[in-house]
C-alpha cells in the first residue's frame, strides 16, 4: 500500500519526551510529524506532573494558612472550594498544552491525532480519531509513548472508588478517608496532598520501607513528618482484596502484626507503571523489547533498528518527565547527525511530599558498592536562617564525596523547596565539581542554597553554623 504521506521524522507521542524531541528536530532543520492519540503534553502535563503540583501547591498553601497564627496572622472562616480549585488547575494545564500547540505551529511541525502502528521498518498506519486511516513513511521514527498505571488482580480500577492517580487529581469533593496501595513517589505525593486537605490517609507498602532506593536517613525524616501529619504507614504489608460497598471500599491487607480490614471512601492504587509498547506493531518493524515490555535502546536511544529511536517511560526506569525530555534532546541530536551520548550521572529526581525530597547521584550505599571510599557532609535546615524565617526548619542536605579526590558523587535533600535546590547539585556532578568547589562558591545570604555550601564545608568538618566534633585542619582540603 502506497504511503499517503512522507516525512523525515515521525515522533509517536507528544508527552514531555516527544514534544521536546519534535521541537529540537525542527530547530535542527528536520521535517517532523507528531502522532498523538489523546492531547498534546501527554500524561505529564494533563494528568500527572503539572496538575498534581498545582494541587500540591494549593494544599500546602491551605495548610500554611491554617498554621499562620504561629507567626501572628489570624485567619477565620478558612475553607476549600474544590470545584474552583479544579478549575484553576485545569486553566494551568490548558495554558501549557496550548503553548505546545503554538510552538508546533511556529516550528512547522505537523500534528496527527490518532493511534500509530508500524506496518514495516519505515512505514506505519495511523488510525485517526475521526476513524480514517492513513499510511506514513519516514526516514526516522522516535517512539515516545510513555507508560500506564499497573492494575493488580482484585483491585480493578472503576473510576470512582478504586482509582489511579488520574482520577485522584480530578475530585471535586475531599474524601474523609483514603487508603493508598503503594508507598512510592505517586502514593506519597497524593497521600500527603489529601492529608493536607483534611483526609484521613493510610498507606500500604509491600516493601520493608517507603520509597525503596531512597537514602535511608531521608526516608526516616519523612516518616516522622508523615506521622505528625496523621498519615498511617503500613510497611511489609500486602493488600489482599477490595470490596466495593456502595460509595465505600472495604480493604483487606496483611501486616506483620496480622490481618487488617479498613473501610475508606477512596482507594488509590499506585504500585508502578508499565510501558505503552503493546499495539505499536513493533514486531513488524523488528524493534526488540525486554521481558517487561520496555523497548531496548543504546546510549544514543537507538532501538534494535538503527533508524528507530525510543525515549522516556517506554524504554526503562526511572520514569521521570525530565529524563524523557533529555533523552528526546539527545535522540534528536543523533538523528540530525551528532555523536552525542546520554549520561545519567547527573539525573536528578524530586518527590513533592512534605517536606520535599530531592536527590541526584549516588547514595552512600551505592557509592560503597561501587568501591568508593567516601566522605559525607550534612547540614540541617534547622541551622538555616532562611529556613527558620520561613517557619520550615525540618530536613537536611547530605553530600557524598570521593574521599580521595573530593569529587561530588551524590546529594540528597529533604526540606523546604529542595526540588529547586537540587539543580545546583546536578550541575556540580555534571561538570565534575568537588565539595571544595561548592564550598568556595559564595551563596547569597539569607537563602536556602546556603545549605549546599555548608554541607560542602561539612564534608571537611568546616561547617560554620553547626558544631562538628571531628574536623580536618583548615588547610587539609
């Protein structure tokens, strides 16, 4: 069958990986067609990163106002109007997705709304949302189809009482009680959000602790905060079944202390995500996947077929929007003829619970496993003038360095606005900075980034605003 259309590059999926790659390809002179089955921006802009952070901001603001009397601000009659909050969130999303459309138009990028499926290594069919099918031929393809929530047996999503995160970001009423299966990033962000808004929240996690893979000290601090907020955390606990009874859900789960039955208004299931690789006709293009369905790629994002690339959630964890965007930029550059190679050493991550968590590079355990002799510097936000003046003293910055070279290996933070602070640490790792480089950099006072400078000084026992019993001589850097 002859192709209805020919182009240079087809990008499948317009999420934070696909749309970024499409724009960069256009900037590099390529003729680009983007295929998107739903809306521009993908899950991140429409049902994930952006709407969740908008609601989390509102929840944090609501909680701060509730405690404003601590700083002499007296507020009466405080209430939440959820329909109005949802409308504001939707307006934020609309502005951003509309912006992508305008950028596509300005760069001459064609958008086709429909579902794509390969018919061969250089052709695919697109079944449009209008029911019409067309065949597109291209020199290069970039797969950026993302991921979807995993549904576990006995806990089928019904869109009302047993839900995934997408529905949880659209409620117009605040549930009185809520249970979350999964103590990972999404579960903790959503659980903390609704606890701030007034819900009684419990979290059920199968592993020995929440946020597996995160620095243990950081997790301990977060658990104390969750407890203060009234969130109950059950670890080493397995969800058995859920029964819907009218507008309630009866949840049964096993804990180390025995079985528990709990009735809640809403049950949020977020135990992970699976790649959206099925239905793409990958076998017809000879594109290989692993046993979990993730598309296999090299360090230039090439699949098993050299002219077909894949980026983002459909390739491999960690499932991060900014990882997808970076991969999109690298893949676009390679398609345009460069020899750029992706480097994940400085890939940061942030968790928008409360306090926020942010991390980049190696943990202590990972550094030791890789054979490093390490030094660790820690600085608490309780000793930060800026944090105290914000009434947010909880948390710390933890810096891991190579004891022999002073090279920055990892930084892990919990505290106010650390999702913003982590960028300095990521830059430091990317450029090969040492703790001394960070310590010698003058930081504005009074600001939160000073905690990075102090943690770097603490690596050598020279932090100014905390006392360290053991310290190196000043000239021993």
